[in-house]
């Protein structure tokens, strides 16, 4: 884990040098006087509230000129914000927690959705029916720090089972599952729905249902100068959440999801109801996830509520 911690130290140092080398940046505005917020985003249906708030003009109504910059994955979104290239990122909570726990200058300001909808998918007739059956199996997953992978690892360990994790994103994991190269794959929406529609079966959904999923995170630099704008951003996201929850498969919402993520329409319709959007931070659940990261050696200690923006106490947590 030393390399992981060193990597975060380098990122944190780079961000500190950026801030103190140029001075604290003033609020950035467009020519129309709207506050500009740059969001680094690894596109997924889990971030549908971001796309809906943007596409339906909700951000603009709150005086926000939001710019969404697409990046390859959640780690890249985090690194882009830490380095000063963007201000905000949506991500799995463990991506942010691991960074904060290793000194990165970011804070969590809100939840995106809960619970986690990632789940283990196995072929029909699979012998994997209990946690004990995972022992020695080859399981695809996005990475050991993913909260779904982490929680299944901890649950399996509790019954004396250990599986071999094959680091793969959703698409490659499904391909490996179809080829029989792995015994199962831990997939999030919409990949879980894609696999289920192809005939694969869900296992241990109850483990994911207890895990908080996705957070909105911001650089300390931007937070220090733009608290009001960020609060308006969360209000806009709340409005988008209400629209999505009212009808998660409304034609315009499905169209937005497909256009932004490239997910098959059928998978969006099949699984969108599982994405329960909301901005209230699940404090206890996130602290429990943090304890798991301490146990696995990914962070030296649990930072506790220091990982949440104090400016949002009483608002989102």
C-alpha cells in the first residue's frame, strides 16, 4: 500500500503548490455573472442527476454555469480535481475516502444515491450460492477499493472464504463472464442490468443494499471561495432528483441517460428504478466503509467526519 499512499501524497502536494503558488483563486464567473463550476465526470447512469440538472437547465436557473468534462474513470475524475483541472467530481465514496485518508485536499459535500446497486452476477446454474462458495473463485471487479468489492471481500473473509479478484471494468467483466474466464463479476448499473438481461443471475444483493453509494466531492480550494455556489448546486441536484424519482424511466430521462453514457436503452429501463437519488450523506455507512479501508491498509486511519465539508453540516449531513 506504500505506493498508493505515495501517489496520493504527490497529488496532494501538487494541489498545495498550485494553490500557494498562485494564491487563492477568486470566484470564477462567466461574462453573464454566473458562477462557473467545472465537473470532472466518468460517465455512468449513477450520475444521471448531474446530466438531468444540466440538460433541463436547472443549474442555469440557480446562476451556475456548469461545465462537464468527461474523463476515463473515477480515479481520473478525482485526480483532475486534486490537480486543479476541475472543481467537483461525482464518484464511488471509497474513491474519495481513500484519497482524503491519504491527504488529498478534497471534501465530500453530498451523497448522490443510496444504496449501492453493484451486485455479483454469475452464470445460470453456478455453484456459487453462499459466501463460502466464493473461496478460491475468480471474480471480476472494478478494483479492491470499490465499495461493493470491498464489502463482499469483508463478508467472504468473515466466513473464511477468499476469492481472487480480477480487476476489470464493466464491459470487459461481462465479456470475461460470457467467455467463462471468470466465475462471477461484481457489476454496477447499467452493466448489472445488461448481464441480467443476458441471462446471468444476481447473488448477495443484500450486501450491496447496506452500502452508501456515490458522493459529490469538491476541492478544498474551490470550496473555500464558492460555498454559496456549491449550495445552489446541491439545490439544483435535489430538483433533478425529484424529477428522476417521480418517473425513473420517463422518455426524456432515458434519452438523457443513453446519450450521456452509451448504455443500451433496455438496460436503463430495466435498472433505473434501482438508483435511489438523494443528497443526504449516510454518515454512519460511510464511516463504516472507511473502517474497512483502514483494515485493508488502504488508509492509515479513519479521518471521521473531517472528510465531510463543515460548511454543509446541517444541510447534507
